[in-house]
C-alpha cells in the first residue's frame, strides 16, 4: 500500500512537471523573461473576445491573432457569444520598439507593446505557447504565464539569392511567413550577380532583357530564367512590412557583374570587352566594372534611383566582395592610368574612387550603403581593410576565420557591423557528411545545426567591444539551390539556431534546451509544408 501511494505521488509529480513545462516547450527564439504559474487555472479562450485593441487601425494584427487562435484551438474569437473574459492589446510607451509583454491570467490575456511589430511578435509567441501546450490548446485553454520580451539585436536578417536561381514572388512570400514566425526582421535580396539580373530597371530594359536569361551553355548548371517587375517588388515590400520584415536590395558591384556586362560589355575594362555575352552568363565569374567607365557610373545612377524608389528601406547593399582586381583593373590601361594619377601603389586602392562615386549616388538618393567587409588578405593573417571604407558604410563580416579581425577593425574605425560569419551562418554549406549541396561544393566546411547554434554574435566580448554590432544575418547563397524547397532544406532548422542567436540573450540560450524546443517546431513546419532537413544526428542515441 505504501509502495503504491509512493508511486502515485511520484506519478503526480511527474505529471505536474511535464504540464508545467508544456506551455514554454515550443518557445523559439527564447524570450528574455518567462514566468510560468504552476497550479493555477487556465484562461478560457472559448469564452473570450478581443475587448480592447489600441492597434485596431492595423487590421492585419487582429486578423493574425484570430487566425493563430483558430488554427491552434478551433476557437473563433470573433464569433464568441458568451464572452466573459477578454483579450486586450494595449499601447505601452515604455516598451522597446520590438518588445512586448504577454500576460495570461485566469480572466485576461494582455498584450502590451509600443509598436505593431511588438504586437506581431507577442502573437507569434502566443502561437508557440499554444503549439507547446497542445493538451490545453485542444480544450481551448491557455496556461497562465507572463512573458517580458525584447530582442538582443535590432538587425536579424536572412539573405536570399534569386540571382543564382530565380525564386518566384509567391515562394519568397512563403519564406517570409516562416522567417517572420521566428522573429527575423530583414530580408536581403541578392538581385544581381554573374548568373543573373533579377530586377526590372525601366530606364535600361536590356538589363533583364539580356541578364535575366541564362542559356543552356551558361554556368551554374544550366538555364534559369526570370526577374521581378517593379510592381511585384512593391507588393513584396508591403507583404513583408505587415510581418515586420524590411527588404534590403543588393546590387553586387564592381565584381559579380557578368550579367550586366552581357547587356553592356562596354562598361567593363576595355581589354575584356566581348568576354561575356548572352549565351554564357554565369560561366565567367571574375569580370568587373571598369573603375574608369563613365557609362558605368551613369547607368548605376539610373539603377540606384529606381531601386531607391521601390524599396523604402534606408539601406542598399552594393556588394563589394570578391572583386578580381588582378584580372581586371590591374591589366586595364585606363585603370592603371588612374592609379598612377592618384599616386596609388596597389590597384585595389581604385576601390576608393569607384565606391567614392557609387556611394555619392546612394547618398543623393537618401540611402546608406552596406558592403561585404573585405580585408587585405582573404585568409588570416589580415591586418587592415582592403581599402578605407567611408564612415557611413555598414559592413558585413563573412569570410571564415576573419570575423574577430572585422569586429576589431570596425570597432576602431567606428563602422556598424552585421555578423554573417561563414563558419556559423553560411547555410549553403552542407549540414552533415555526404549531405547537399551536390555541386558547387568547393570544400565547404560542414556547418552542423550545433555549429550554427554555437554562434554568439558578440563573440563573447565585453559589452563595450561589441556595441557596434547591429545583429546577425544568415546567408543562402544559391549556386546549388534551385528552388524554394531546397532553400527551406538548407535553411531549416539551422535558420532557427541563427534566429535565436539574433533575438535571445545568452543567459536564456542553451543547446540542450534548444534541441527540446526545436522538436514541436519541426512538427509544426512539417504541417506547414516546409521541406526542412531532419536533424537526425542530434536526436539519435539520446
Ligand atoms: Zn578598367
């Protein structure tokens, strides 16, 4: 008898422990502060209605809240007749711009935020509370909890690469839905590269007329056609904005420019005219714009003006990476003459003149430029920038092993920095031995889910040494990523690890906890039709 009683007691304790954890078991990224209230009675959604909504002018939020509750519980908030409990969405000036409080008590659910973004994120967290607490959700109940949350970093980005393989607009929208679920707020679109020009420029229709079509003889595994019209991009910008995602366009210059050079060969260095044409876009990856081509500056004057009007973001990314200076400027009579005139001893210094003029165009259009950070060596040891970056440029660190140097240099030079260190955030790298990509694998390091998770965007530095870091960016370079299903396979679940690195403070993060919280989220992604990779290696033998 005594033994039976003991078993019963331990069974009850076990049940309480599991129940107590349920409503926080799917929170991802982990909020800054969570207080559960074990042993209290849950809130009853079947008798609830939204009674106060300070954000009622934003129809999207109310719709999103109703949809989230309905999809998890089957309760239709708008049709609740016998409501005796309330859901309140309140404006609170003292919340951070993306922060929120979400409190569930017996009689009320209260969301407080100072912006629509904060309310949106509270709804996404509510969705995960219900996902984790499936037993209560099935009965239309919410366990009591209080969550005070705000992001660690203001910039939480993903870069998609439709230049290498075009992604139709509806596929990008589907991706935005998923990234927003995990509180990413920036989507960088890599719109131009050697392998394609993907944005309509009305003043220069040849850009897409030639550059958006890759012939059978082209590079990166054959034909790939398509581009975004300006109207489609405006629609995409609006769609993203409802979900608190800002779209930043990237036009990669002066390298990665074979697609524009196929349309306008005369803006490359003279000795290389005719190297690339409509039939071989994508094959030649070391072409550059000529630093002395007046026509190149004139065309980009038009391009940047049109691009600035499409995207309301204050930022434009202009690339600046992997410029094959030795194969272009160093052999060009005009470029060498300019180098001599300026008293330079290295043709890379022509970047000062090239970006000096391009950044002036950006500034005249009221924008700020972002560039990939390039150092004077592509592997350690590196000592300085490739060229002195103007003060108003935001840099992105990316090359494997050079991030500590980039953090130090940008801190000393007063530049803002976005963290996309290859060893954690390059999600085109394989996730496991013998996994994809099946081509364009140049010896990529395996970047496992755990490797991605181990990123601390502050690199463990004291607060004052990381205060110039704006946030993180996961990159989905798409040489071998042909469609949205492959994007999702490479992005999920590693993208969720990077999402938590961008949002959650280190004190709230933990690999063991992440693995557990990931499981219900994977189930959910499967139900949504997201073709993630199953991270079998972290669950086997546990
Ligand atoms: Zn030149």
